[in-house]
C-alpha cells in the first residue's frame, strides 16, 4: 500500500527554488534514505513532507490525502517528525517529555489514561531510556537525548516516522544503536521510515531504498547497490571514492580517496608507464 506520494514537488525559500520537480512514492513498511551533498535539498524536502514548508508547486499526499488538507492533530496521530535540531526550552523530565508524544491522541482537557502510561513504559524500555526517566532532558548527553527524542516519536504510535539526521554528532556506537532501534521497529511493526542521512555507509547498511539528490533533483533512486556506485557518487559529490562490497551485508561500502592518496596513485601510474 502506498503511504506517501510526492508529485512534481518544487519548494524553497523566498525567490530561491531548492527542490525542483521531485516525484517519488513510499510504500507502507519501507525504510527509505534520502542522501546527497550539502545544498542538494535534503532538509528542504524533509520540511516540505513534514508540512513545515509549503510547496511552490506540486503536491504531497499521505494515504491519498493532500497533507495540506489534514488537520495538525490528525497528521500528528499518524506521522511523527524528528527534526535535525530540537530545542527544548523548558527543563522537562524525560518522563514528561516522552508523554508529550501521546498528546495528539488525547482530547483537550482530557487526562492521560492507563494505556498512555503503558505506552510510556514500553517506549522507555525499548529505547533503553527507563533509567533516565526522572532526569531533565537538557542535562542528558547527545546519545541519551537522541534516544529520548526517539522515544517521544515512538510514543505517538505513528504509521510514518520522518527523521532528519538523527545520528548527527553521535559517535559510531550511538549511531548504530539509534539506527538499530529504527530498523527493529520497522521490521517488527511495519513502521514506515523516511530518514535523511549524510553518512553514505550508514544509509547503505540500514536503508532498503535510497534517493540520491543532486542540485535539488533526484539523480538516482533505487536499492543501495544501484545508487551507491562510484560513478554516481563522484558525479554528485564531486570527489573520488572507491566502492567495495560489505562482506557481511553484501551492500556497498564507500571509501573516500584523499588528495594525497590520489597523488600517490598518479605517481605509481606514471612510473608504470615509464
């Protein structure tokens, strides 16, 4: 079943078009990664899908309905949005913050029910955040904070989860932990995930399908094996890479070739010719 459709979308800021005539669809249960260099339009596309930014042209449909015609409450009951930077202005406890994920499901002036607190316990356990429940969210480390933000998103019980760089500024262990949680939920509950990522190897390892953006347009779309070729990467990112096969997953693994290494290679080639 198609859960999201982006149709001839163009959007940007003031007179600047950042995303230009982009179309794609997402099926329920997909784990889709959006990749591309800085300025390619990844975050702008994310903001348009999450209704932060209005399209200049085209439409975005969620389960066949134009997202602009869905009420904020109805949208939040089915779609959880986790932006790249989430400012929390007040010193909420972790428990209070995660429970906010249940607000779209509660009528105004209605108290939270036992079922809401049961969901709280479930997502705190699932994200290994239960020991943090009484701590203030602004006192947490980067990895702890990101797990708690995910827990709030999970508490919404969404059908679609939108994430913009959830592993930014995290070390490799925390990156793997966050993405393992997302992948597990995707597999166990058929949660649809659309995630913006900078790291091509993380995108290759965790995503079933990738959209490579270049200059605000879709340069290539498909399985990681089809998208992450050295030709595609060098064309869009304007840098030299080597792509090998991960011996465990059989997915592409991208190796950056530094300028120094390129010069060494060129010297060896010249000597071989002489």
